[in-house]
C-alpha cells in the first residue's frame, strides 16, 4: 500500500496551494457579452462600447500570458464628422472598429463587427459622407458669394466717395468764384451764404 502523506507534507502542500491563488487570478480576465439593437452578440475583453448593451460578464483564462504585452497608451481618436448623420447603431459599430486595437478586441469579434458594418452601415456611411461633401461645397460657395458681395460693396463705396470728392471740389471752385465777385446783390450774397453753409455741411470744410 502507498503510505499516507505526513501532516507536515499536507501542511506544506496547503500553504503552496494558497500561494498559487493570486497567480491564478492574474492568469484570468473578464470577458463581456454585448448585444446590439438587432440582437447580435459579441464577446469582448473590454467593457461594451456605447450603443451595445452588456448582457453578461465572466472570468476566463488568458490564452498565453507569457506572450502578452501592454500596448502603448494612445490618445483618443477624433469622432469623424460624418458620424452626426449616421444612426446610433452604426456609430457604435464604427467606434468599436476604430478603437479595436486600443481595446485589445479579439480578431474574431473585429471580423464580425466589420461584416456587420459592411452589410448594414456602408451605404449609410456613403450617404453621410456625400452630405458632408455637399455641405462643404455649399459653405465654400456661400463664402465666395459673401466675399464677392463684400468686394462689390467696397467698390461701390469707393465710387461714391470719388463722386462726392469731385462734387465737393466743383462746389468749392464755384464758391471761391462767387466769393471773389464784388458786384453781388444783397439777394445773391444771401444765396452765397446758404450755398457756403451747404458746402461746409456736405464736404466738412
């Protein structure tokens, strides 16, 4: 018969097994089960992104901890401009694809998300991009039209100022000629004073 282990050996094995518990915990990760509005399910190693509903979470062992490495922290990606013209579901799928490397999303999940986007969101994305392009063209056209109107207004102002300068120069010439006369009647002198006041008000003498 095989001899039973001694009490000392049992105690040593118990202590060793307790010491392995933290190591075993490190060798596991939480996997999240996510579901979209159409009922499609995804298993992810990160919390479900916006637009997907978390339906479960479970602890699963890592496939190979000896080969895992921590990726460099990257700044958050900018939200594409055309997203505001896309549905919440397509925005969520696209966001999951764009941040897949940062979230360490499993390749099979990425492939499933890519198929989902290709089937249900590609046309929507094309329409959103076309709308953005049209809005940019319209904005550029409006900007050019505003610049043209501004140039026309400036040209009109310059022409009006030029005419006003010519009129004032002519009025000053007439005023100087009348003031040089010495044979003006009292009525003509009164007219001259009124004309001089008008020229002063209009031409800021």
